[in-house]
């Protein structure tokens, strides 16, 4: 699948001017007029420029969101009205899908086919799923034991103004994951996309306006976390922040939020275990495991980066994975033959390569890959490391790159302890034909999302979030919208 010539021309037109932020329904250059470049990680070329917000711009956005929330221009619309607008936004995302997918490829390096067939439908589905929830937010009635005649009930109300901070590795879909439930709940928002990949979110801003969401309800301010993100977290007018990113940054947000006890939803790092029992179907496990670590060049929070294999199938599994990795076509995402794109930046590639070098120094063996490609773009070969011990950095720390650490578990009775020996607890997968083994294993793994005989399958109906240092709260499912509400109890004497 390749971008159409029409989409290419339309995106060239879109990128021809510096993209402005959306503040209170207006396109603004910002008070300082600072412009940042958008760099294609596959070519290292500047493909566009956009205005970055400063503290003053964020305050304008906060005030706009605060005013729109308190005059109820959005939250007082009927549930059906809100649902129709969110559904309209989903339709617009699909109508502009070729252009949005091309922006994801040019700005973030993701192969075009993956963006067009994965990111775009999921972003649209996010708004459709939560459009359905607009008419289903409710409380409950209760009978109480206090003597007398009382009517008691609870109601869910929007939490207020929320700050949404999205990562660079899935900018469009993560914006949708956060915007859709926040809007369905009746909140007003300030969205801060990563300054590394802001273009698709700024394009989405145009569709938000076209869909009919009132001015001031959605404000979009790109820029550095140290200014935009910090201002959101510190503002008393922002009632909640939802952040997706590194565990280190998540911890700093917790510290910043202590001043006003701001509510936080944090989707942070992962070091997902992949457990393969001796009876696993290797014909399905090998491509599934490879896709779980090499998809998006391993720049995925749920990437299956720690492989625990039973000794009976270890050699065949490893051989199959090596063969798969060596046949991955690494290149520019606009090339239809590309199956893995670049890392996001030279600094990030150096970080990933540094982990590989350190892992080898700590006793791991390089089975395949491990090198940067000697050409323009931030490319790295799919990498598999064996002889990895639990204390090795590649087994303990999140690399966020195409690096698989393989460990043979001589006694599978020990696999649960090995898989749980991590500070993280985001996701994982189990591969076996034994249904009892599968469900007993997933019950014992300390992670928020587990897959059986697959890895990385998303759906908006599934709550997503982690244990331990992988975060607080959940996104997706009915739980996802509840995190954008407050629960109020009412007791009436009759």
C-alpha cells in the first residue's frame, strides 16, 4: 500500500505553511512565535514547521477550557448531541485517512500501510466507541439503613478541565484515546502533543473544528514538556492530567501534582514478558512474537521485549525468530516493501544501541542485528540477544527499540517468578495450546493486560493500563470514561 498522489499533494499543501496551535477556536502563532521543525526520521529532512506554545499560550488555553466548561457550552449538550458530533469526527478521520496516515509516516517513521490500516481505523473507532457511551453515563439509586424516608442516588459528573499529554510514538491514536472519553464525559481539554510528532494532531485540530465541537472545548498546544506540560500540571484550573510516556516523567508529574492533589492517569513504561510453553504452535508464535517486538521498530509501550522459552522448543523458536528478523525490510515507511521503519531520532537510536552494547558487555550474546544502518535516516537492524540473565540491563530496563532479550527457562515452574521480576507491569503474552496452563499463567502475571496466543491486539472495549511502575488508572472500555468523571452522592429527606 502506497500513499495516493492526491494525498501527497494535499499534505504538501498542508505543510507549506507553519502550523498554528488551536486556542479558544482560533489558530494562533503564540505569544513568542517560536517555531519548531518537524523532521522525517527516515530521511532526516525537515518536512514542516509548527508553532510551539509557551507558558502564556498554555494559560490562554487553560482559561478558554475553564470558561467553556463553566458556561456549559459542551457539557450541557444532550448526550445524543455530543454523540453525533463525536461520530462526525470519526467520519472525518476516515475521510481524511490517507492524509493522516501519510503524516504519521512522514513525521514518525511508521510504515504507511501500518498507519493506514491500523492507526487511522483505531483513531476513528475511539470516537465511535465513546460516542456510544455519551448516552450511558449514569449513577445508581440506593436504599439506606438510616431510619426515616430518604431518596438516595449517585451521579457521574465531568471531572472538569483536563490536560492530555500524548507521546511521540503514536500521536494520532493516543490523542483519540484520550480526547474521546474526555469529551464523552463532558470535559473541556487542553491537548499537548509531543513536540517530536505534532503534525497529525494539528491536522486533527482542523477536523475537530469542522466536526462542530464548540470553541474553547478543545485547545491544542504543542511544545516542550518543561513548559507546556509543567504549566498544565501546576495550574489549579486543571482538574486532571492524563499522561502517556516514560516512567521517569510520570514520577515527576506525581511530584508536581502534589501541590494541588490533581488527579492523574499515567500510562507509563513496560517490559512485557512473552512466555512460550513447549506445546506452543510455533507457526503462529514466531510471527506473533516478532510482530510484538519489531512492530513500529519496538517503539511501543507493550512491546514483548522479554522472551521466556521452554527448553523443548527453545532452539526451533530462536531459529525461527532469527530468520524472521533477518527478513524484515527496514526502510522508509512510504516504500510499500518496508516492514519496519526508523527509530524516532539519532539520539534515541544511540540510546538503543547503547543498551545493546551494555547488554553484551554484561554477558548477553548477539544472535542477530545490533547495528545501525549506514545510510541516511535513523535505522537500526532488528536485534535478538540470547544468554540474557535477569540482572542484565536489557532484561531489566525499557529499551523502546527493536531489541528482543531471549531467556531459556529450564524449569517452567520458575517462569512466573522470572516474568514478575520487574518494576513494570503493563502487558505480556502466553503461548500454549493448554487452556488451563494459559489461564493459570495470566492470572499469576502482574500486568494490566495479557494476551493468549497473540500479542499487541488492541480494542477500545478493553481497559488498558499497568501495575507497579507502569502507571495509574485505565484507558479504554467503560473504565476509560469513568476516569474523566467525579462521583457525587445525593441524600434527600422526603
